[in-house]
C-alpha cells in the first residue's frame, strides 16, 4: 500500500526520473551533433521526438493515476514503450511499408 501511495503522489521521485530521462534522451542527438556529422537532426526532428516523449510520459502518468495494481502499471508501461518504439522505428526507417 505504501508503494501505491508513493507512485500516486504528486512529487514522486519516479516522475523526476521519467521526465528527466526523457529530457536527457532528447539531448543526446543535440550533443552528438557537436561531435559528428553523422547525426543531422533539424528542428522538426527535435519537435517530433519531444512530442513523442511527452505523449509517452504523459500516457504513463495517466496509467499510474488510474491504476493501483503494479502489474497493470507494468503492462501499461510495456504497451506504451512498444507503441513508442514502433512509431520511432516507422519514422526512422519505415518498418510498416
């Protein structure tokens, strides 16, 4: 029960880790572009990835608020991650064509 309340709290450390991880993931290509020409992202790439990360993190926050069962949260997280990775791969190389 304590774990459930901690996850549902407004300022849980999991939220900081999740959103901070998303920001760090978005910063990786920006840093890589400083060291290599192989990474060539434009503003639209950063906007798209930022929107995808915001949607995924927001969806997980909604899942945490709506569920109390850790199994349901885990399944929601796996489903959100699967959708995120599928969309990312489709945008990168067109896996669904």
